[in-house]
């Protein structure tokens, strides 16, 4: 059945689709969004801990040089004074900023919908920072919105068929995704 293939591909069920039609997320979708939010908080906390540890490490190096080598040695080797001192302070301040920002991670997901004929293409993209290297991705275009998709989508959705797609756009905590889709009419 074509609808089941579509449901399996985008990982949604009839309950998800019904909730999306009314402009809401289903309970399962809300759980997934909540899980993504907690993963973001965990990643930020790990980054904050790394910066904090590096800041403390740099300051311990500076204190070690002061204790074992003296201030004269540090004055002669200005790099040793500049790197651990201000560098450690920058790391500590960055960790404070990161830790504080974990409290401000909020769910600001807005379910959107787009309707129109689909166009699935293979696009060539430049690899970040290297203009001479490229890779190919598949994109689903409809109604002015573009989604990255896997290469097997043309086996499920046919070019020119009209669909309604319910999706969220990327934000600072979530990469965005298609939550559900339904066929409106064949081409």
C-alpha cells in the first residue's frame, strides 16, 4: 500500500497525521521533540564542562610556572604568560556562557504545512571549506520549500503528484523535519 510506504518512510502513523491536520503535534511527536531538546541541553553541558576544564588546566599551568619557575621566567617568555592567563579566562567565561544558555533552551517549534506538486532532484553541494570537492544529495521541492531526503523517496512519491507535507523548520535546537505527509492528487 502506497500510504503505508509513505508512513514508514517519514515515520508517522494515522494518529500523527490526524493531529498534524489540525495544526498540532501528536503525543509521540511531542515526546520526540522533548527528547531532542534534552539532547541539546546535554551537548551544551558537555561543551561547557570541556571549556571549564580547559580553563582550569590553563590556569594551573600558569600557577605551576609561577611556583616552580618564578615571575622572571614568565616575563622572559611572554607567550607562557599570555596563553594560560587570558586564554584560561576566556575558556572559563565561555563555559559560564554555555552553562547559562542551557537554561534558555526552549521548545519553539511551529508546525507548518505546504501543499503542491513535488519535484525530487539530485543536487550537487560543495563540501564545507573545499570548493573543489562536492557531494550529491537528494532534495524534495514543493511550494517553495526544500527538504533533504534519501535517494529512495522517488520509489514512494511520484514526480508531479500533489501532496500536503507537515513539517518544522530548523532552529537552534532542532534540525527540522517532515512529520507527516499525505497524497492529495496524482499528476
